């Protein structure tokens, strides 16, 4: 994975823009990843579609 893609994916996980991924943001991103129907869900850029 290119560093720019990694940075973009991590920015998507940081929902509040605080510069850190909290446990709540991490859990929410994984829940969205496995329940979302669109490729725009946070986490898809990093992990791909389940």
C-alpha cells in the first residue's frame, strides 16, 4: 500500500479529526465496514470489502 493511501485510510477512521483514532472510532469503523453497502465506508480504503 502506498503511504498516501494509508494516510487517507487512517484519516477516514479519525471521525472527529483529532489526529488519533480512539477506541470508539475504531469500533465504529469496523462495524461500518461489515454493515455498509457502499465502498465509501471508513475502513474500506485500508482493508477492502469484506
